[in-house]
C-alpha cells in the first residue's frame, strides 16, 4: 500500500516537473523565435527593396490596415475578430472576413516591436492632429454605400490583372508554379477532372497564386464554384476533404444543401469555441498553436501559425527550391519513394499558405458551428468522418465534436494511422471505402 502511494506521489511530481520544464523551455525558445522573426522582418524588407524595389507591409511591423490595404483592399474595421475587408468585383461589392490572428498574436517581442514602430511613426508624423485623425479613421466600423461611392471605390481599388503578376523573389518561378500566369490560361483552379475530380486550392499546386489575394473563405469558395461547379455544370456532388479542406467542404455543403449528396471528412480541424469566449479566432489559434516545444507537432504548428517571417524563410528554402528537394529525394531514395506528396506540399507561395492558414482555420472559428448545423439539418447528405487514432496534428477530439453536432454522422477511427497515413499508404482501401459510401447514397 505504502509502496504504491509513494510511487503515485513520485509520478505526480515527475509529471509536474516535466510540465514545468516544458513551460520554461517553451517560454525561452519562443522568446528567441519572436526575436528571430523580428530580425527576419528587417532582412526581408531590405532584400524586397533590393529585388522587387518595394516591400509589402507585413503584419508585425505595420498596422493591420497597412498590410491589408497595400493589396488594394479596404479594411472596414479592425476590432478583435470582427475585421471585414471590402472587395470589389466588376459588379459586386462584398464584405468578407479576415482573421484577426493575422495581425494580433500577443507576445513579448511583438508588443515591443509594435510600440517601437508606433513611437517611430509618432516621431515622424509629429503633427498630433494628423496622427489623431489617422487613428480615428482606422476605427471606423460601419459605412453605407451608394452607387457613386462604389464607382469611386472601383477607381481606387483598380482592376488587378492576374496575368500581370510576377512572382516575388522569394517565391518559385518554375513553369509548373507559374503556369497560371500565361496570358492564354484561364484564371480558374487547376482541376483534375478524371473521376473523382480533384482540385488544387487557390494558391497551391498548379492553381493561380495571386500575390495580392488575402485567401479568404469567400475567395476560396468563389474559385471552387467558378472552376468546378460552374465550369462543369455540376448539380449533384460528393465532397471528400482532408484537414483544412474540411472547412471549405462544410462551407460548400452549407451553401449548396440541394446539391450535396455526401461529405467525407478526414481529420476535420473543428475546435468548438466555448460560450463566453469573446475572441473565437484567438481561441482556435491557441488550441492549434499553443507555443510549446513539446510535443513536436505542437511546436511545428506554433512555429507555422505564429511567425510571418520565419515561415517566409521556410517557404523560401523549401518551396522556391522544390525541384531541387524533389530531385534530391529521388536520388537518395533511388526513386523508390513516390514524390507526389512532396510536390503537393512544396508548391505554394508564402502569401497563400500564411493567409489560408489564418483565414480558413482561425478565421472561420465562429462560423463552423453554423455550417455543421446546416449540414445536420440536411437529411439527404450522408456524413462520414475518418480520423487516424495517432493523429498528432488534429486531435481525435475534433472529430468527436463534429459528431456531437451531427449525430447521424458515421465516425471511423483508424488504428495506427496519423494525419498523413490516414490516406497515404492506404489509397486502395480508402478508394473502396469511398465507393461504398457513394454507392449507399445512390441506393437510398
Ligand atoms: C451618393 O453619394 C454621393 C456622394 O456622397 C451623393 O452626392 C449622392 O447624393 C448619393 N446618392 C444617393 C442615391 O444617396
Ligand atoms: C459500387 O457500385 C458499382 C456499380 O453498381 C459496383 O460495380 C461496385 O462494385 C460497388 N462498389 C462497392 C465497393 O460496393
């Protein structure tokens, strides 16, 4: 008896000290990374000036307003979680959401750098009235539009021709990555329409990667509608989506309840926001990126979510040189490993990945529940979820929470599979499982 209680106690002490060590090391490592990101910010600005003779304001040193409006968009409000940007097509004026996690990621260094920048700006502006009025402007949270104003805005925003874009120096300029820039190419997603249809997302693979896009949910959906639903006159479909794609799938299913016959989600990143949590976007970011060094997946996710410039450096080293990495992989593995995964992972711009991550995963935090409710009400749509038991990127609790929202959904937990091996390595099995799911919806 005494023996076990002593062991129990020492185990508690061990766990507690392990947690403490993790916290302490995490604090130090992330302070260091904050600093690295801050320094990289200056490095990138200088090199941007050198190669592109201009730099795009970033989210850390500029205000959110500058970073967003530099791409020709108009920011309507920048209060926590409710930021909207105005975007304009030739006929429509739209308000769309962007995630405040893009520009508000509280950390020691970001605060210091923001204060320094504000101080510098204040010194430069000097005129306190001007500074005051500028600050006042950025707070405006509502506006009314009439046709005259829409025309004025149109003049201000201008028409961006996607074909006139040259890649940034830090992005890849190979033929595959830039195929969408050719004047002859259409500005739609890369669709592989061999059955089943698959689509490269906006900003990824062989799809367009516009550099001024903010990769919002609406932009992604618009492109899918334009490239798949409208282009192929699809009026009935099954959706299969993995990870981040699950959010787009649910948004699409909620928008087209009459068309969607089934949804199959693999490892959906659904983090229900507790009632009373004022900032849904920030809550979700804390869940996926907790600023901890252990476990390694949490570290990786934190690195990717938190650091605008470190991720640009990673993209520069990996994505810009994807052909080299793929060549080396083939050489080292003597062609025994198929490289389609690498090709899929490495072909994107930093701008696309950074905005998609924040605007889709964090930015939809408050909306995902509504999409799930809409899908749940649609009795004609069969929902199946696959989740690898060993998935460390998206915990299995996410899928349990989806099932709470859609009780009729079927959850299949697959033993010994993680975020990638849930499909990769079991493609044949998965194809058969999909066929069964689709066959069963045809019968009913
Ligand atoms: C639209 O705005 C312009 C400029 O403020 C104003 O002159 C015009 O009367 C407005 N039109 C309508 C229909 O409200
Ligand atoms: C699905 O249906 C097709 C056509 O009816 C059939 O050929 C196929 O074997 C079925 N697949 C499965 C996995 O049940």
